[in-house]
């Protein structure tokens, strides 16, 4: 067995030494030809997982940032001089010193709310109520049947 291993090594060395070696000099600015024997196209394909998407995959141009917050909209005010006033902002009931979307409610008035974020104060006002003038037709439609005769 040892003889066979020595024979194989000797044949390999003789064949390897018989190959002509070509010396290459590297010239700056000249590109060398590179031969790649592996296929890397599988790295560019998106893998389909049975659970959905890869949670760690980032698309190009991905930037981590906070969600855009909806602008504050004052929907209702319940004002009281003696007791605690409240307001409805973006569908949530708030009191003085309540935090909503990063803003602190500082004051609740009869038709306005003052909120503060950092050093800026913002006054939210209620939308005016439309005054609709009743026409004669609206008036007659609203009367009970006994009064229309």
C-alpha cells in the first residue's frame, strides 16, 4: 500500500513539474482576466419562505424612521369653569396634561385646545357649525300629521 501511495505522489509531481509555467507581470491600470467557475446567480434571487417574507431583508434605500403621525383634529370640547374640562382629539378623550401623539394638552377652552410639543404651542379650534336655514318644505316635512290639516 505504501508503495502505491509513493508511486502516485511521484507521478503527480512529475506531471505537475512538466507543465509549462508562464510568468505574468502585473501592469498598473491593466485588467487581469479572472475565471470564476462558480455560479452566483442564486444570490440575487428572492427566496420564498413558507412563513412569508424574511423579516431581516432590507430593500435598497431602506431608512429606519418613525411612523407618520396623523395631524391633530379637534372634534369636540366639553368646557366647564368649575370642574374638569375635556376634549376629543382624533377620536380620543383628553384632559389637561394628557399626552396625545407626542403633544401635551395644556389648556382646554370653550371652542379651542392648546397643545405643546417641545417649545411650540399649537391652538386647535373647533370647526364652525353650519347654520342651515329651514325652508317651508323642510318645515312642513317636520310637522306632525295632525298639525298639517
